C-alpha cells in the first residue's frame, strides 16, 4: 500500500511543479482554472498567478525532496498537509461562483487523490 502512496506523492510533486512553471511561462493557459471573468492579460492577475506559481513549484520541490530523504510517515504527513492547497483552491473557485466542475472535478479530485496517497503512506 505504501508504494501506491509513494507513486501518488511523486506524481503530485512533479505535476504541481509543471503546473507552476507552465502558469509562469504561459499565463494565458491559466484562464480555465476556475475563477470566472479572469483576464489573463491583467497585470494584477499575473501578479497573483506568480504568487500561486511560486507556491506550487515550492510545494512540489519540497515533496520531491522528502521523497528522496524522508520516511513514509513523514511523506504521508507532508502530503496530508499539502492537501490543504487544492481544498483552498476549490473553496476559492466556489466563493467566486466559478464552475462547480472545476472546483470539484479538478481541485476536489486532486485533494481526494492526495488524501488516498497520504493515508496509504501513513497506514502502509
């Protein structure tokens, strides 16, 4: 069971780094992340996107560093903590009256997968 958790943690770490880098490199692709009326050419939006991208990249790097150096329970606790990010993202989309499909289908599903991975590591 722990192997499943390690695979999930690795995939989440790599995926969130890629998402952060792509958001910085191609901000226009971030339009569909769930906040309605998002104008990707707006300098204020780009500033917030830079903050989110830095958070995403840092989270992925920390998770990958833990995969290389830490025990399964430590990785499981970290992954559990990082689950707050997609939960917060889903809440932000819902508060902005964004599409529920994005809130639940993207951010909520990510949180569920991360919870599965963290429990697999903690219980495995």
